C-alpha cells in the first residue's frame, strides 16, 4: 500500500477547503430557491449562509497562519540552538548559566554572542557584541562564534585565537560587501560597503583559577564574592573590524577566581539600558543584590538581574543584552596564591 505524505495532505486540505466553501456558496445561489427571493426570509437565510461561509474561511485562514507561525518559531528555535547553543550546566568544574534578551521584538537572538568551552589549555570563554542587531548582526555573530569554537581547541595561545577571529570576521565582511555591492560578481568593491565591528572579550580560566584575557573594546566582567567587584585587566584593544590588530597582543592577567566565586560577563546592552527618566541600569548594584546570600547560584543571578532590568526599563532594552555567569566549583585555590597573582599584576 503506497505511503501517504502528510505534508501533501495538508497542502491539499489548505487549497481544497476554500474551494469547497466557495462551491457551497455557488451551489446555494444556483439551486436554492430562497437565494433568488427578495423576501425578508430569503434575505435572512442568504445572510446566514454568507456569514457562515465567511466565518469558515476566516477560521481556516487563522489556522493556516497559526500553523505557519509555529513552523517559523521552530525554525527560529533551531537557528538559536545552532548560533547560541544551550551551554552545559557544568564545564570543567565551573557551573555555567547564560541569558539573552534581544532588542528586536519577537526575536530570541540578536547581535550578542557567547560561548564556554573546556580545552587542553583551560576553560576558554568568549563574550562579544556585534554593532547593531537583527538578521545582519546574527550572521556576523555566527561567523565569529564558528571561528572561536574551532580555534579555542586548536590554538595553544590566546592571542592566536583572537587572530583567527579577526581573519574570520574579515572574510565574512568581505563576502557581504561583494554581495551587497551593485556590481556584485563583476569587480570587488573599492571601499568597504559593510561597516561593522564586533567588541570581543576572550578569557581563559586555568586549572588553578587564574584568569587571563584579551579585550577588544568590550566591557570588563565582574567578580561575585559577597558583592560585585569589577575585574579590570588593563588597556583594551580596538574592536574587531574597523582596524587591524596590533602586531603585539599582550595577554592581560586578571587575578584568580577562587572556589565559590563567580565571574559575570555581559554586553553593554545591560549597563546602557535606561528608564523613562534616562537613568542607566545599575548593573553592579543589581549583581551585588543577586549574590548577597551565598552560595552564588548562576541561574538565580541571571533570573534576578533580568527581572530588575525589565522593572528598570519597563520595556525591551534599546540594545541586545546578554549575561554569562561562571561559578568556580573546583577545589579551593590557596589564598596566598591569589595574593601573589595580585602582586605580579601590580608589578606588570
């Protein structure tokens, strides 16, 4: 017995039901005597028939639109899982949680990007922010994330990972420039049609909790240890895209993440969010409030901070806002080691 194709049946029903409704109306007009009468009874019956057919067509159209909407949401969800795939709850002794709030209404992803991977060189983390939001920003974020997921495992040094991100972004922007240029396929554009940049924060957390970083114009993270303290490693590099990276890429030392402490990375959409009076969202105070009762629970921090953000703005933020929290659940790092790291940072 031949197998019936469900999608084909749905297509037939989608086309056939309106035809059936239309045929019913035509049959009524041609066959039913009441349809040709000008009496009050005939008009009432004709109106009832037309209203019934119209309501049926509207319900059918509504069902089709809802089905299409469900399919689009499934596709969007699959795209989100590919771009910002769900992070595992634990990565090499670190408890991880992440959140994303898109500035585009109805969108689940935007121009913010993040990833956490365990490698032979330590846990490597990227947090980035593409200029703008929407479909073009999603494509750029995908190019950077794809490059990071490969380079984080292959490159032993953090500067080499950043170089690969820069080359991948450059290829992506050149391809978009050619596609958007009016003479696409004839000659390469003389100037960059695509003017886009990405702020990127690369971090590496070693087995002893020591943190190193390379920062291309991105906000520095916070350390949660009773309260939120800014983690500052030094001068930042320019964002990826507009200008080439310098020849030397010195790795910045950011101290150690002790057992029980958490590291919070974010995009500038968090701190730049404003309320109706123009006041910025107090992210550091919100993080301190979320982490005031130990132990720090990453998922709880995400939930509480986003709740405060939405209460502050009372609407979607003007820019995408991402948050990434990592808590160190490894064995305790000796306190004297952390002090040594701080002294080394001061000397450098």
